[in-house]
């Protein structure tokens, strides 16, 4: 069977990832790893639609049991071979993660997905925030920013509803900020959090360990902390 003819239209309740102009092994491998870590997605088949692997998927991806449909994400026949009509989740990557023109292509892809599947969760990357409403109008369930260095965030967008909005707020001028206080603290993490909450509405989320300078995120409340810096989540009113 030729690479372009691989057909997974018989799959159901699987995950389809619709690739970009140039897809890379390391991103897809990390994405697949994240999907296979969660109980809700670990047993689902994963199909990648891409033109970047002309010789087939790299060994790391085939060993992870990922599947490839080689072809254009805008071709209805390619989408059919990926089983888009019966998938559970479809993730549409931005064609170019730093080019707002990519949103036009994503709009078309999302529309094509919805023509074939009214029930699946469609996660769409959006480069320009001005286009978010258009993508939702086309049928996107969740709209996220391209974050190719952090595939965990793309997965969290549909496994942890609302997390994408939090990330969006943190990355825009209208949202919250993470700021640091170079304050030495030696106490339980619970006591440190309460101390900051009593002083205002800043919420400690991490600290820099004074012993080795490592940053520790979300420590156990009862853990003893020796910190040189406290990182807090702060609203605009505190900046």
C-alpha cells in the first residue's frame, strides 16, 4: 500500500491531529506522549495528517503506535482517510504559528471538520486573537494560541476545560501577570500562601529554592520551604 493511500476511516472515537506547513518529529512525539499519559486519551488511536513525512513516520512515533495519513489537511479525501467523521477529538494546528494569515486556512479546515462531524471536540490554534470568534463560528469548540514548544498546553486545553483561557490571560496585556518577590521565606508552603493572601490578593504559585536555585511549582502545602524568591499570580490592580 502506498503511503498516500493509508486509510483509517474505519476508526471511531480516535484523535486526529491536522498538521502544519512543516511538522517535526519532536513536537508530535511530545504531543503523543502527553495524550498517552491521561486516562481519558491514552487508549485512543492517534492519527496525524501531514505532508512532512514522505518516507513514513519516524520510528519514535511508530513505536508509540501513532498513525499517519499523508496529504493535504484541506483535501476532503484525506480527511476521510483520517476518519474525521468518526473521531472524538480533532486538533487543527496553525499552518504557520507566527503568521496571522494561517487563521484563514484554519477556518476552512474547522468548517470542513464540522461538515463531517457535528459531535467531536475541535481544538483550533489561532494566531491573531481578532480571529477567535470567527473560528468559534466555524465550529471550533476550543481556540488556543499556537504553543509548539509546549504540547502539554495544547492537550490541557481539551482535557482541562478553561485552562486555555487562563493561559491566554497570562499572555495578553489584559490579563493577569506572574511577578516575583525576592523575599526570603522559611516556613511551610501553606503558611507562606496564607501570608500573601492576607496581605492582598496575590497568590503564590512557585518559589526559587535558596539551596540550589531551582524553581519549584505547586509544592505540597505541608512541605517546608526555604525560598529566596516567591512567584505570585497577580491581577492588574496589583501591578
